């Protein structure tokens, strides 16, 4: 197999593993910043599809809805293998990222997303996987949120927690390691929370409430 775009050349591609996920092995080369081409080299790519993730947020109560569950990839990471996360799921064929965000909010937390605001797409770990995550914040009513959820057929055991925004930020900071999606989403919310509350609920910002 050979193809020559302007910037790289794939000399060979094989699939040494195909299961629920897939691993592709490439032999390739690419152009150098100083001119010319690299020598041919090998890279493996973990192909797990693309995902959508959403931070459920109640602008009236200024609360976020987060979840905790066991993650195999955190077995040897600092701290606990039970991670604090936001709602997320793999995008299947024929689905949009928005569809997945709404479906997973129901499956994982029994939440209806009243509105969705797109934050950005990001690459999870481009040195070894092609996975791209579409990230959102979703408006919810958190009054009755919380509990234990998940699909038994997928061995899911998800504890859903409702936290005031400031408490969520404090807990995030106190943990030795966190998934990228919750870090990006909460930091985005920290920067845009006042304008988002005005847009979604008309609730006064802290600055407006203190004004004479």
C-alpha cells in the first residue's frame, strides 16, 4: 500500500489485532521541518473510534452532575482506580456527537439535557490513538439527580454525584490524577460560567448580585 499526500507517505499498514477495539501498525515517513523526509519508521495506532462527552450543569443551582466509576486504565495511576468523570460514550455509525451526549446522559445518569453548548473537539492522546472527543456542556435540572446507574450488561457501576461548582473544582484539584475530559470541561466552565448562567437561566452573576 502506498499513498503520497503532500506531507507524509504511508508505505505499509497492517492490523495485528482486531477485537472490540483495533490496533493498526504503520510503516511511514513524513516531511521534516528543515526539508527532506524522515527515514521510514513504524508506529502502532489504537483505533477505538471517536467519542462525545458532556458536563451536565444546572445554571439555576450552580451545580454540576459528575460520576464515579472503576477504570482499568487507572490501575497503576496515582490515587484510586475509581475516577471522577463526566458523561461520555463512543459515537456509533450513523450517530452524531449530540445524539451520543443525550443518549449517554440518560443511560449513565437518567438526565435530560435541556440544551447543549459545544466546547471543542480534542485528540485524547495523538501519539498512540486516533480517538477524537467532542466536548459539550449540557443544561440540566439537578434537583433530583444522583444515584447508582449503568448498564449491567456492560458491567457498569456508576455513582452519580451532584456538586456545587466550587466544590467540584476543589475536589478536582485534590485528586492526584483526572481524566482529560473533566479537566477541560470544568476549566472551560470556570472561564465561562457567568455568561453561560446569563444565557441559560437569566440568573444574576456573583458580580451582578453584589452590585449596588
